[in-house]
């Protein structure tokens, strides 16, 4: 049985929110595969919670499209086809551009130091998809935070989980090399310069149409 002791909820955080976050993490990391069957009872056992928080978390995850209920009533992880993947990346590009534009106006010295630290880690080398993707996600997550827009952050968090689910469907064939260090450095420089237009242009080049160019299996 999975334990939530390492991520013990604060008293004012509903258990349903904790279960919801835990399941999203599993989806994002590919630990729950598209099409995999789940059940309310399984989540109760995995996270050591009662049915009510599990049911509430499931309801949110279904509404957000991460889980689906089949004609038989069986709960499973949602399947993502090519059309859905394209929609996710179209939306992510729009959110990324807005986040970069806002972040260029609001980035503080501390924010820029954080981004530089992430870039230094990337410069030391990421030789596989598994090494690169967490660095990439932290870089973009930092920009979402700097944007100061809670709706950008909320939408981006959903899109990042969806992107993680897509990665789980590619069996290691995700085109991580299209997200280069040079791109990140250009985005960083625009943020440091406080140039909103340049930041948006750089991040748009960074997420071109077709960046996700492998077939879902």
C-alpha cells in the first residue's frame, strides 16, 4: 500500500486534494499508463484514505480529462490520441507565450538566479530523455511562477500532466532534443533584458508545431 507519510497533508488541506495531487503525479511520471484500469477501492488502498476523498479526487480527475469512465462503468486512465496531443501542444504554446511575456515584466534578481541555476544543471549535460525532462519542466515551471498569473499556473499544471501522459505513450521516443539548451538560454536572456516581445518570440520558437513528432503507440 502506498503511503502518504512523506507528503503528509497539512490540517487545512482536504484529503481529496492530496489524493488528487498524488494521482496527477503518477500520471505525469507515467506510473499510470493510458488505458490502465483503476478503481475507487484501489485508490483507497493505495493512499490509505476512505471512499469519500477518493471519490472526490476521481470526480476532479475525470472532469479534467485525466481519467475516463467507459460504457461498462469501469474507471481507467484516459487515452491520448494524436488529435488530443496536438490540441495539448497548441494550448501549451499559447500558455507558454503568455507566461514568458508576463515573466519578462516581473522577473526579480532572485528569479533570474533560480533560472540560471537550472540552466547550469542543463549545461552539465542531460544525456537521456529521463535526465532532460525534469530539468525542462523545472525551467518552464519557474517561468509560470514568475508570470504571477494564477490562471496561467493552474492551466500550465494541467497541461504538464497531459504532456507527461503523452511521454508515457511514446515509450522513450519523445523528441527531447528539439528542446535545446540554446533555446532556454535565449528565453533566459529575454527575461533578463525585460523584453516581453523577445521572450514570447523565443518561447514560440522553442515550441514549434510538430515538436511532438512521434506516433503514439
